[in-house]
């Protein structure tokens, strides 16, 4: 048993989100899902979910209508690339800045 | 000494590990340490010791196994010598930074190149800044007692401990010693517990990348950065001297032996000439001291340094306050400078009013014989020499026994 | 051979073991692998990790992006540290899996001695090598597994002239209890091979090709497509070795039925790192693939 006089400082980390901050700020394009094409959303049944499976950052939900956590989504676009029905489009984040207009 | 046995120093070390109930032993052979791990292998295979024995493929991996086991809260041990110690150097720093209470016996041997299998202290000295506690034994009884105390110290202060003893002088010679009673050892050395032990129930990521500056944890509590962790190691290593003395008193209560855990003085009380040495050489000097007193009327004493890191600087400086001559004999040095111990002692004396004349001798490298006669002659000459040598000359180490 | 579980996207657990907002690059192949792999391993396991991209992804003190217990250790000693942790688990009477997870540099180069020792001793651990074919964490230097022709910062202009190590073959020569090759682009295959590895005593080695967008010179969205191309061109084969017997698995096994595979050139042209690759080098690579697959077709027909 360690002596109570000793603090024994070590690098022992405990688990939590956002070690690198809100990584959504890394993104220049965000995935936007067209629910009219998305297989589970369209059929109302759990199916496909490839965007959930292949997301490196654990920001896509495994819901009938998948949700993307934009606070942390790094915008890699793997979900859009791998979607078998091309239901996900990568859209410039700038388009979502309020008041901004794009030519 | 009714329970005394006669065995080698390496067997004394192995018996200590057995008595300490170390649970993971990692071993890689290197002369003159090899018999320690052979003995442990034999004890485990014969069912006389209950432990995991891992025959690794290198010393680097031996320390890695100890790091893995200790991080999981299990008592670990290894032993090595010479280049084996240097090969695990990276791991030594790691174990200290991770505050793992690993105990390792280092059977001191010269470092290549060129190859030498014989004794000196350069292996241990080269690792003095790794953050390990370093203690030096002088005989077989001290090997077994000191190794047991080392486990207790390591686990109290959470800093790894290196128990050094001289290759061949102690490792391969047979001397009587008394193995401590196993039941009493259990009382003296409770089971190892670690608050950060790897556990799926309480997951933590240990020793990960740590920033220069403090950072808030997931609960918003500020945690120090790399420098703060390292400062804490330094501070608590210094505090280990006192804990080592407390442990020695406890050990004395259990086993009746001890009393000189940090400095072991011989005829130093009235001495104006004090020889400082580590390991077996300090015992050899007892004969020299007796002769200097008897034949030459020189009031000499020998101060054996039992603990080299943390360096008991103020204790040494105080012990040397009435000395006129201090002679530091070493089996290792900082190349291009001086004996490492000499430099340490010189710096420890600086703040004190009395600064005796200091002499530095390098002896016995790579097993070069250290005749007691030459220790006597060099000591006597140093005590009677002209004190007005130029500073540069008086500060340079003298190499004893060169055969050029 | 043990029967393999067949996990689908639908029955794969929703429980997550790594937090979002970690430091992995956008589109990181390792992140896919880690996220899905830990789902197979479950909570009763301890990771041992040497310096690598995973070190960074795991989080900087005092925050851990991973929810798993991890022992970070020195570069050369991953398998030996894992040995020590496993020995401790045996002493504690715990069945906890000990998982060494290292990169290709940490496995094929600096860590190979410790791994060879652990293999020879038959340590009861899972060793995962995520092979992104260069030292990516230090900024894309050549490693033992970097393929011939590949540009790295230490093989500039003309690419690596030597052939990369066949690390799984080196491991196979040690007769491990289980060996599997996997791809970050087929995370469920990796998941199920891990489920299988968990059931086997001894050293289980999984070698995973892991595309790296910045290191390989691909757009971040192409990570999965590229790993798939490596498999579909026959360049990177998915197989298992048990009792010395090699079997193609999953996607690679399905390729056996095809008369010809996608041309290797397609895979090479997707990546900036191969832009110095000559026509002769590409043709030689194609010839190697053709020869290997002819051998597979003979063996498994």
C-alpha cells in the first residue's frame, strides 16, 4: 500500500468525448442525407446502415432516419462515397452559415 | 547465526525474491547475473515458488514484462548486468516515469567495448539519472535483506529500485548468511496494491502523450503536465531516503539486523581521514583503516554509501564535517570529468562550512585487481601529501593500478 | 478450423467504445478499424499500444478518447509488455484478453524482436498490426512494409526501390495459434476474425491493411473504396492460417470465382504515392498478382 505522504503523479487518463475539441470545425463539407432515398428511412425498416458502420468517427446514428452529429463530424465523406443509393451529398459548410449567400 | 546457510550472492538474491513472493519473473541471461534467474527458474519449476517465469528474448523485453505486470498490479522482478542494463535503459526511464515499483538486482559488471565480464560499477553509474532508486550491498546478508527492503520501499513510494552488488566478488562467492523467516517476511512485506492498476472495470489510459502544460480532465479538474509529473518523481524520490530509514527500523524490529541503511560508517566517529566507497570495496577498506590507525597513527574511517540515488547529500556532508581528508574510491566515472560519486560529494559539501580536502581515485575497472596494499599506500600518501597542489591537479581523479 | 461467426451490420452492437472528437485525421482507416474491432473484443480486455497513430487517437492526458484500459509503452516492446500484462492477469485469475495493437513500423521493424519472442513462447495474446505501409505518425517515412514504388518522405522522387516485407509470412513461420489478414475496408470481416481469435489460446496475429488518406495521397472519402480496390485487384489478400493451413476468406474467397480481377493499375492510379511508379514496375506487380492468384485457383478449385 503506497505511503499517504506520496502523491504518485502519473499520466493516467480517463475517458470522455472531445479530446480534440469540437472536431466538426475541421470540416469544410457536411453530409446531408436525402431521406427519400436512404434505404432504412424509405422502407421504415432497419437495413443497410453502412454509413453507421463505416463512419470513422462514430457520428452517424443507427436509426431508421440516420442522424449525424455535426458537432464532431470531421466531414471525411466516406458515408457519401459508400452509400449504395447515393442518398448522402457532401454540401459546403459555408452554405449553412446564416446570412451567407452562395453564387 | 544458528539459521545461517552458506550460499552464493546470486542465490541470496533469488531467495529474497522467493521470500518476497514476486509473482512475475522476467529473465534474460547475462554474466554474472545468470545464476539468479537460473535459481528462480529452478524454484518455480520445482514448485517451491508460485510465480510466472517468462524467459524473454532480451533485457529490453525483460523490463517490458515487468512494466506490464506491475502496471496490472502484480509484483515483478528481473535481474541483469552490464550491457543488459544498458539495453533496457529506455525501459528504466519508462518504469520510473510510470511510477512502477519494480525491483531489479544489478550484478555490477564493466561495460563494453571492449568486452569485459568482470566487475566495476559503470553499468549502475551510467543509469543514475533514470529515476530509479539505487542501493548497493556489501555482502550476502545485505543482498538478501536489501532486496526484501527494496520491495517494501518500491511499493511505498512507487519508484523502482535497483539493488546493486558486485559481480563475482559477491555474485559467485559463497558466504554464510541468514535467510529471513518466511512468515515474518509476509508480515514485513504486505501485498502490492496500485491505484492505477490496469482494470477493465476502471479503465484508464496510462502513460499516454502528456502536454507541456496542465490540462483539465473530463471532470474539469486541472491535471499537471509532463513537467509536473516529473517534478513529483524528483520530490518523492528525495523523500524516499527517510522512508528507507523507516523501513530499515521496521526490518530491524522483525529480524534484528540493520541500522545503517543509507550510510554505513566504520571507525568514522573520531576520523580525520574518511574514505567513501560503495559495495564490497567499502568492506575491503576496513582492513586498510585498521592498519592506518595501528601502523601510522592516522585516524582513518570508511563511510560505505548504501544508497546512491536518491543521493543522501546532506547526510554525507554532515558525516564529513570533522574530516580533513575525504578520499572517494570509485569503480566508475563520468568520462571526461571525474568519478560520479566524487562530483556528487563535492557538490554536497559546497553549502557546508567545513570543506575537507578531497581526493578521487578510480580503481578496479573491468575487474582490475584492487590489492589491499595499494589501497593502503594511496590512502596514506593522500593524507600526508602537500595540501597546496594547484586546484586543477587536486581535482583530477587518480587512476590506481594502471599497467601501461 | 473453428466456425466463424457471421456478424452483419444489423446485428452488430450499437455500443461504442471510443468517443467522437478524437485526434485521428479525417477519413482515418485506423479509426474505422478500431471502432468496429473493439466491438468484437468487448470490455473485458486491456490494450497495449506503442507509439503510433493510435497513441494520438487515444487522446492526450488527462482525457482518453478510448473507453478501454490502455498501457502505452515503448516502441520496441509491445508484445513483451502484453506478455507481462497477460502474466499478471493469470496471477489475478482473470480471463481478460490482452490485445497488443501496433502499426507496421512498431511490428515489422522496431517491434519484431519482441513479437518474435512472444510468438515463440506462444503467449496467449491478440496482436493486431494495422499496416498503413509507412511511418504515418511521424509524417510518412518508409517502413519495412512500404511497398515497392511507393513515395514517402524518405523515398522521395522515385519511390521505394525495395520490395516490402511480407510480414504475415514472417509471422506464419512462427506457427502462431491463429493468423488472419484483414482490411479496414471490411470491418465486419475483421470483427468476426477477432471474435474467432478470442476463442483460441495462444498468440493470435491479425494483420490489417489500413488506408491512410494523407500518407497515401487519397481524398478522405476514398479510404474504404481504396482498401476495397486493394482486395479486389488481388494485391492484398484476406486469409486465415490455422494449423499451418491457409484459407482465403470472405471477399478474397469470393474472387476465386472470377475469371479475372480488377487490374492492379486501377489501385495504383488512385493514389499519389504511386505516381512515380513506372509502367514496368506496375506490370511486374500485375505479373506477381497473376501468378499468386493462379496458384490460389489451382489450390482452392
